[in-house]
C-alpha cells in the first residue's frame, strides 16, 4: 500500500548508493565461495540457520550496545507503516541468531553449531571493501563454554583460507576477560584518559565515560601513541580468564596456527567477552579485516534468555573475494557443455525434449531461442554458440531432425571431428559431452 509516492530525486532509477548489483559472470565467484563454505560447514558439523533480514530495532540496541558505531549511526531504521513498530534492516546476524535460539528454545537438548550467509546493512561511507549492503558469512557455536570451541571456530576459518588459496591472512587474538575484570580496567583506563584529556578527539571525549574501551579502537592517527601506552586489559585478567586464553593458544600452537596477541584488539559490539580475534590482510588497504569474531557469553541474558555461553565469527564476502582475486585463486562458473543450434522452429518440440533428457543426465546446455522471424542463420547461431563458451554445438538440422539424430560438433578443438548421434541412445553418449575436447 503506497499512499504517498515520494518525489524522485533523479529521473533515472538507479541502485541505492553503496548497494551494488552483482551481475554474471561476477556472481559466479560468490556462488563458488558459498559452495566452499557449505562443504566446510558440513565437515565441521555446523548447520544452516536463516533468520529474517528485518528485526525489531530494540534487538540491536540491546544486543550491540547503545554507544557503538552501528547503533549510533549506521542502522537503517524505519517504522512499520501499518502498526508503527520500530524495525531495522539487520546490520549483523548474531543478535538475530541468538533471538531465534531463545525464541525457539533451540538449545533445549544441548549446544548448537550454526552458520548463515546473507546481506547486512550499514549506513557507512561507501568505498572499496565497505558498502551499505554487503554479504557476510558467519558461524556461531551456542552453548559451549570451553576454549576448545574457540579453537574449533578459528581452525574452521583457517581451513577455509587454505581451501580457497588465501595465504596472506594474519590472525590477531586478544582476551577481553570477564565483566569485573573489564570494570577494573575501565576505571584505570578512564583515569589515564582523563589525565590526557587534551589529546582526545571529540568522539573519544564523548565516549570517555560511556564506552572508553572503544577509544582504543580509534582510527585517528593522532591518538595512536596515546592508546598504545594506555593500561592493557590483559594485565587485569584473573586466573580463569588467563587459563581460558592459554588453553586456546595451546590448541592453536599444537595445530601450527600462527597468531599475534594484540592487547588493543577490541570489537565493534559491546557483547564480547574473553576471546576476540580478527583475520587481517595488508593486501586490501585500510579495509584489511576479512573476518572477525569472539565470545559473547552474556548476550543471551541481555536478550532475555537463560545464561548461555557462545562464540562466533563473521567474514566479509566482498573482502574475502577481493583477496582471492589478488591471489589469483578466484573460482568461476563451470563452463557450459553444449549449445543447441536449430534450423527450423518446427523442430522445437523435439529439441526441447532432447535437451530436457540431456539436462536430466547432468549436461548443461543452452538453447538457441527463436526470434520473431524464426531461428536466424546458421552463421549467427554458431557465433552465439562460440561466445556462450560451450564446448560442443548440438546441431538439429533438417536432416538430423528427419532421422531422429543430432550432430555433435566440438567448438574448442578444430582437430576433432564432428559425429552424428542417434537420439534413441542418448543416454549412452550424453556423458561424452562432459569429457574434455
Ligand atoms: P570494520 O572495522 O572494517 O568496520 P567491523 O568491525 O565493523 O569492521 P564486523 O561487524 O565485525 O566488522 O563484521 C565482520 C566482517 O564483515 C568485517 O571484518 C568485514 O570483513 C565485513 N564488513 C563489515 N562492515 C562491512 C561493510 N560495510 N562492507 C563490506 N564488508 C563489511
Ligand atoms: Mg564497521
């Protein structure tokens, strides 16, 4: 129901800034990555969850924290025009996954390992590697308190980098400890920052008392030496938190996973505790974080559920693909097996049933579609067949159609002769269309 048509700002209807169309052949690279991820998740026993793209706004305000970049300035919020409910396009998926887990008592019979893929929305300044609609792939392990699961998630990400051929990815680790440890650190940090108030930028001053930890995450180059010398959270951790961190590091060491401990690593959302980590690269300029995650043992309670330990990560699909591209490892669409060339439109019923049989036996085949004045010349059809990338042309000429046959002509190897095949024994020769020419 559109009761008021908004005044157009331009005559042309174009995509919204920062929200990109993904066109073929580029879309094949995303499908390639998604297929790799599906296989990987299955091998690690993570199962797919699909939550809505629109959630109630308070989910993110309560889940991510009021004083975060996302909630303060990046969310696409709107009121449901019929009942006025405040709604938001999801800026990330963890809050929605936890909401769904609580709503459906998903953990009634124990922990759950889940993964998702899909679009997220953040009103940021669009630039390379940073968009307003972007795809994330994420994994969440719900209901497991131990550092072994932290390690499992990190190992799963490193297995993905290996599988898609990424070598220039570094792992940075930190522990944010538990709330009382963070509180003690927070007090020391505020005292330190107050002593240096003259060196803080406007945003840092605003966050000094509301979210001082986030000041350590500043991208302002003038504040780097100040934050480098700030009290470190790692120095405030108690025995249990340190033990959790050491267990994780020992498992990573045993698996030959290299990492650096970055005591300044904090994450953009408030919900993290203990383990936090990021996979970064130097190859993508300032948008160098390809995957990030951490433990969020208090998020269930914050969203009205029972206390439930949990941890997860999310990767930026655009950044991972860009990196795979620089490494020359980007997957592409599978080549087309065959292109059907037809001289007479009257043969179409027979042609389509032949193509149907071929497709049922796993052959990919593109049909030359008729136009208003028929099928077009053989020459133009062969041209299309060539640009389609197909390895074979299937020629349904007058003679072939009359004798219930088809001529199979290799398009990629001039030295190989064409053969005429009988449609009656299609099942026998169909597989040869998939063998290399
Ligand atoms: P950044 O510091 O780059 O803003 P972030 O901490 O906001 O990242 P997360 O919320 O942890 O990012 O999201 C996980 C991953 O999703 C990031 O590491 C990145 O690869 C990707 N990502 C985040 N925001 C965007 C965006 N606007 N466009 C494209 N990818 C993004
Ligand atoms: Mg961000």
